[in-house]
C-alpha cells in the first residue's frame, strides 16, 4: 500500500476516526484504526463493538492495500507533522509515514482479528447540520454522566413524521428540544435512546455544510442508529431499556413567570456563585422589576447582586444549583430568558424569549429542580 495525502486532511480524518477508541480495549486490535486504499479511494475506520466510525478522504493512491495501526498514536503523530504532504506506505509488518524531513515507522496489527464494521441502517431522513448541532448541544447538557445509570446517559429521540423531539435528564434537570427534519417516510413514528456522548461527537464533527443523514433500525436486533455527512459515517448501538416518561413532568400551565436579560443574568450568576461552596445553592428572589441573587451564609463568604426583571404573578423565592442554572442559560440563545413557575418548591421551566414583552419560544425547554435552602 502506498498513498499521498494532504497533512490537514489526514490529521482531521485520523483524529475523528480515533476519537471513540477505547482507552483500555477488551481486545488489543480494537485500539487500531483500519486504513484501506482500494479502487482509488482512501478509507479510515474504527470500531469498538458499540460505536463505529468510517471516514472517506481524497488521496493519491499508488498501490492498493490495507493495514491496521494504533489509532491514538497515529493521531498524535499526524498532529505534530509539518504542513507538508504526507506519504504512507506499508509492507506486511510495518507502516512508514513520511512528511518533509519527518519519518515514522509503525508496527502493523493483525487485520484478520479485526471485527467487520456493521452495515449502515436504512435512511430515515435528513436534517440541517446547524439545527441538529444546536439541538444536540441544548439537550445533551442534561444527560447524566453516571455510567451506573445507563438509561440516563442517553438522549431520547422521538420521531413523529416531520418532527423530532430530543429529551435528556439526570434527575435534577430535564432538557427538551423540538425540531423539524425531512423524513423519507412522512408517516414515520419511532423512538431511539442514543448515548449523549455519541450525539455530541456527531454534532461537533459533522459540520461540513451538508445535511446530516440519519439512518435508523430501531426494531432490528442490535438496534443501531447511524449518521452520515461530508464523507463521515458513524453508527452506534442504542441504549437498551425503557426511558422514564419525562415529558409529563412539564406542567400544562405555569401561571407565574419572570423575564430577565439572558446575558446580564448569566454574568450575575457567575459572580455570585464564586462564594458558593460545592453543591451549595444560589438563592433567587423574584419581585416585580427585580431579581435578587444571593449566595453564601453565616460566617462564610457572601455575595449578592440584582438585575432587572419583569414578573407576572406573586413574588417568590427559590434556589438552584449554580452550574445547572448556568448550563441552561448557556444554551438559550435569545436576548431574554423566561422563568415559569407553578410553585417556588416545584421545578421551573426556562425558555427563550426575543422581546421583553413577547411570547416565549417553547421549542426548547429546560426544567430545573430547585434546592432546599433556609429562606
């Protein structure tokens, strides 16, 4: 095998393909990236029995062939190379990489022990990359990082015709985002529980400008979801189990609401939270015309600040985990944020709002559980 490729193209492809390689693979060959040069096409691939990745890239191929090399090592090498074309060639036991005056020799891994990548499921539809990325970023922040609760590490993707609803929760907050896409079957009705980290990786990497194609086989054995865009293909096994019925946690009506400038509130929370000890809440007092923030108490450091707010309903006092509050504010992209309440001790729903006296955008909702605090 022998081929030449642009350094930046190779680095981006290797880094993306190797991103999900296991740190401690159950089988040594799963730490490898498969490089295939055949029929004028160069393909890099990886697979850990849960997530597969395949990237096609342009290259000048002199000799066809296929090798398996350590993926993370190859990625580190590519990142360090000078900005010159890269030549890679191999024999039965070694792979040599040359870039300008730099030269590396790598041992090959046994190809015969490497598992075959799963086939992509059938195409279910496509979605604009910017819309997809924004939705994933908004919802994935609420997914649990605790692997002992595998169900909650996933994002529930519900598909009904032209509408997709994504939901995630870690029991302390709940994020829900609705978006439209173009399904291959206008009558499609299904759902899939996808690992949040997989969705996040896809959203970060498939930004070529091409629509993201979503492939789905939610009813087959080993249920798979796949994503394709810009020569990149990835599949992931779905999380098994029944996701909690979290949609019903959103009340039908929330009579009290307050509207606050998103940027001003974000900066105020960051400042006041500096004195909040780990897991300590920040207290919010909503009155007509003002939102007062306080943190710290007793002999500890204390901080307070006030920002303008428009309140509809009775004055109320509540408290939140500062990082969780900031997470919600960070993915609301409108000038104003609306806090909607049924009761100070019940979860608040955060939504975006373009104007101070306008309607809120309920396509994204962030439900945040309050903390108990002496008030």
